[in-house]
C-alpha cells in the first residue's frame, strides 16, 4: 500500500473542498447559515492533512522494523524515525530528487525502496558507495582491498529464540557498529537473483565480490547470516532512496531502546 499516494489524494480532496467553500459556497450562504457537513469535515481536515503530508514528505517519516535483519542495532518491533532531507529534497509520491544535499556514506542505516518490489520499504546498512569494490569472503568484509577492522565481543543471546550468535564490533571510517554471525550458516550465496549489473559481481564458494556501479549502493544487514540484502538481490539505485534512519522513538517490549543509533 502506497501510503504517500493515499495521503496525497486525501490532501487534494480536502484541499479542493476547502478552496471551493472559501471562494464559492461561503459567498452564497447566508450569514447565519450552517456549513454543510461535507464542507465542515473537509475544511477541518485539510490543514491537518497538509501538515502531516509536509512533515512526512520533507522532514521525517516513521517506520516499524518488521524483521530481524538489522539485529543487534535494530530489533523487531522498533518504531524508528527516518530523516527525509539529509540525502536531498525529493518530490512526494514521485520520489524524484530536486535538491542535492548529501550523499549516503558507508555505515549509514538507510531506508530504501526494495529494488525487486518498489512498493516495499527495506532498511539496511550502506556498505559500498559508487565505485567501491566490496568483498564478503568467508564472512569477512573487505572494501577497496582494505579489511574492515573486526573485534570479537560477547556472544549475542536472541531472547525470543534462546540461541546465541557470534557478535563482532566493526570499525570503519570513524564509526563502529555491531554485527552477528552464525556458525552453522554457510558463507556462500546460494540463490542470488538475476539483478541489474549482476556482471559487476563474482560469486564463489566463499561469498561474493562486487564493484558498485555509478548511482548505486551496496547494502547489508547487521545480522549477516539472517539478512537478504545486496548479496542476493543486487544494488540499490539512487532513485530508490527514502532517507537515513536515526532514532528509535518507541518499542512496546522495551522502552529503554528509545534513543538515537548508528
């Protein structure tokens, strides 16, 4: 469901009712006449819908995390906020950039439209930017020939399934974040799709090596063995970008999770 399109249609309808009342119908009614119900509701909802539409389109948009692909950074059920302007101002509904501001950087947690089905929003971490050579071999990440610094920390206990995953801290480009790996999961990619620019990727028994094409990004989940990402379905084109995730504003199961993240 394209909520932005639905909101835009509601905005047009309520705005048309408001404008018709102000410039036409109000002049025809007597000074003591009561507004018709459709005018009263339409005119009342218009400023509210306009405010919500503007905030959601140009400032910040809420999302809910539906899966565990970004554990431990983001948990299932986290309600997050996404900055809509940090990567540029885009036209609502069309998602066409009209003003450049910043480009996504390696390490950003980014929401984007799933390349295989743009009606779905995905969230992953930026691993490679245009021109980067990304190698994920034997569950070790290398970018442009430089291995990403990785430190083993205490194993991560999945509270719902009661099993442990190996946990690591990755440090790159001045920031760090945590990732997970499972011993029993293979390192090779068994069912990669035939995505655009697939010729830029080499699949082998150890994993995958890709060169990111111009205007695209290579994305991975922090829960490396439980994330379908660019290793499987390819690169994210720039026009699919929604925004940068930056804040957890609610979680029904754990209020302590509220706060910013990287």
